[in-house]
C-alpha cells in the first residue's frame, strides 16, 4: 500500500532522485564553469563571482596540500563566523581531499581541545577574532598549522549596511609558529593535485552531543551530504536566478546545506550575514532582492518584531522555511499576512545531514515536521517494545534513507546503539517522540533523549553539568530546560552548594560559566536547593525536576 503522504507530494517533483556521483566541491567548480561572471557571494555590499571564488578555492586547496601536508581523509577544523572565507575554506578543504570539522564559533578553548583531540585535526582555518581561543592549542594538541582570516579583507570600500565589530576589524599581524595569514596562503599560488575525490570519500565531521556529555563526530561522506543538498534545492525551487539569505550559522547542517551548499549547487547568489541583526537582514533582502530564506524561526520572529526592519521592501521573498524549533502559530500567521507566504517547516538532525522531513510547499501544516523527504522512510515505533505503532499513537520517530551518517567517529558502540531492527530492516533512532496523522504528516511531541532546544541550538545537560562541577562551590548540579518566551527553551541549573561555600550568587555562577563554555550552553537561571532529589539507586531524578519546571511555566 502506498504511503499516505504521497497524496500530497509536490506534483512537479519525482519521488526518488538520481544523485551526482561526484564530490560536493565539484558543484562549485561546475557552477563556476557555467556562470563564471555571475555573483556567488554577497557580503555587506561586496560581490565575489563564481570564477573568483573557485580560483581562490583552488589556491587554498593547493596551500593545504603542499604547505600544510593535508592528505586524503585528513580532518581540518573550520572555526569561523559566516563569511566568504567560511565558504571558500569549506570548498578548499574538500578540494584538497580533507574532511571538514565545522566548529561553533561560540566554543571556547576547552571545547575546541576536545574536538581537535578527538578528530585528530592537524590544520585549522580560523577567524581572526577567534584566534586567541585556539592559539594555546597549537603544538599542544594534534593542531600544527593554522590559517587566520580577517573578514574585513572581503569588504567593499563603502560597506552597504551596518556590520558587527569582528567583520570591520582591520587585519592584524600574527607572529606565531605554524600560523599563516589567509592572504599569504592565497598569494603562495600553489596548485592542488588532480582531483580524485568521489561520493564515498569522507566529507564532513560535524559534532553532536549526547546523553553521556561527550560530543560525538558524525561521519558523513560526499554522498550523504549530496542527498539532502540536492533534495532541498529541488524541494524549494532554487535556481541560478535565486538569491539566498544566509543567516543560519554555516557550521550547523541547516546553514551549511540549505544556504551555502544549495547556492553553489544551483549557481545561485548567497547573501551572507556574519551575525544575526534583524535590520541588516531586512536591508540585505531589500538590496540583494533575496528570494529564499531558510533559518530558525526565532530570527523571523525578530524581524517581524523590529519596526525599522519590517518596514523595508521585502517583496522579493518567495520561500520562507526553517526548523530547529516549531514556528508559533500566531507568528506563522503574521508571516503570511506580511509576505503572503506559508512558512515551510522541516525536521532533521546532524546525523542525517539536515532534513529527513519537509512540509510540501503547496500544502504545509503549521507546527508540523512535514512528510518524509526524497528516498527517506519514517515510522513511529514503541521505543520499549520496538514495534510499529498505528496512526495517531505517540512513539519514537525512526528513519532510514540516503543521508544517514556512516558512523560516529571513534565510537562504534554509540553508532550500533542508535539503530533498531524492525521486520528485518534497520532504522535510525532519532530519540524524538512524535506521531503521524492520517495524511502521513509527522508531528513532534517530546524527546526521549535529555536535550534542551534553545532557539535551535541543541544543549545537552550532561555536557553542561560536567563543566559546572568544576566550580569550587558546587556540590551537585542538575541542568534542565526552562520555558523561554523568545528562545522556546533556555538553560537552568539547579545547584546544591558545598558546606562553607559562602554566599555565592546565581549571577556569579552564570558569570563564571560564561568563561567555561559557549554562550548558548550557559545557564540563564540558577536555582539553589539544599539537595537534589535522588532515586533508589542514588541517581539524580532530573526528570522530576524537569516536569516541575514545566509545570511552573504553564499559564
């Protein structure tokens, strides 16, 4: 029997796709050959053509191979804000045969150290403002070579709109062993070896955290990256005439796939914002005539709530889409009233290299994950008995398809435990609870895994707790989600202090936490208790604390 959701499949699209049997970087090379003079990267008024972008990728790939000794399959860290250099570095790494390890620019030194040690990355491409965080790790970890980029080198003489400080900062001289400035790497004029990378070669190693608290690297090949890249491009009708607004961070699979990579594949233009600013986003839409915007819902809410931004000419927009958190129904209605466009929600994971489900553009449902994407199957199972559940019943969402990771880096056990066999077929366990309706649309209800979703950023309590225990005054700590009007959820720490700790305040603990971890992980609230609740085995009853917190948050 045909799955119900095929009744609502976009009528102009096939149900299965034939994917290019090439490396992801070849998409940029092909677009440069087809549209050499067309604009590719738009950056605060600057324009970089497809021809120039590919030439710079070739030069940087040559430097990585011949100076930094990067070989096929080596891991290279990419630690930058959204910028032309991020895009060029990403494609240069792939052209050199390396596996990109994208890193959240919010990460601090100790968080960087784990990803460098775990991945074995010996080379990093870094934004100038982030260099002080990674500098202590050069030579004390596998990291031996660092290329440092100043974003201001790609600005026009008269930037078109307001910029964050790291973008306008002048290039600095850095005299550190193993460090090369971006412009010097390009000026070396080194050519890479012949391209021998195929679909089964390693491509990207994005990290996702888990309930153990240690981030895990998701092994993706050029083939798994290509699957969601090609599918997402076709689903939303991106063409060479499209202009994509890139506000979602490119280190994350959403921004990487549904902004950066789809632009290069389609030969479209990419308008880049380094940091979120609703007025700058509206200005970019108005001046660049952006047609597609895929991001987290909170950014669209911000733009609608910003009087100056909302007053600009945004009539060029044709497709609004996103994920990471549900779009509030009232805001979806405001978007429709303002733009005449339905907001297209989707669902995916780092493990699936972005979307596994998307709403059909011609028939979306609100606060809905959508229907299984090209070549993807999804069912709802009883997580304990591991049997398929009927329509409407709540269970765990499991998936199978062409974009699934090939393993967790150096963690075979976690990879094995992420799969379940149902009727002789293997399915990946998402850890999300949901249901499917009579039309075959999927809805999320809760999470099996202990995770906080703060405006699309995934925060794993065990990871935050492991850091919080380093505070000299904390005896025990439990990190939970607390409702937040803007972010959906935010991080809260329930803390019991050591005897004799004195009068430590929540503000002091929060300020300390900001020096230890990325800002999105830092608890925004601290509650002090005499002791945390424990079960019969002595384990902290985090679920009881979580349920109590959500009860408090109900109107």
